[in-house]
């Protein structure tokens, strides 16, 4: 029996940017037989403060945990 499970590979850069790869894990009889790397996103601190910003719910949840007000402020200051 083949099954699939979606996961994410997350890299957080020192300035708070997140690089996220969506990964589909494919299993046969409970044993992983393949990984398929799909969508890739590069997100900046504060990006999801805009309600129109699009991303999967797990990515937004990771951002909420990582992007503290201090991280957002430091990134904004760096960009000026």
C-alpha cells in the first residue's frame, strides 16, 4: 500500500528570513521509498502581517513562532 505524507524543510537565516521546501514523503507498506521536493519559498520577517499574504498554514505557524517583534524590528532596521 502506498501512502504520502507532506512535510517541510526549514532553514532560518541569521536575519530571520525563512527558506522553506515542501516535501512529500512516499511510503510503501510503512517504509519510506521516496522524497519529492516541491514548492520552495523564501519568506521575510513580517511578511504575514499582511492578511493577503499567501502560504500554507504550517508555514505561517512556523513564522509566528520564529518572527518575534524583536526579529521583525531588526529586519526592518536592516532593510532601511
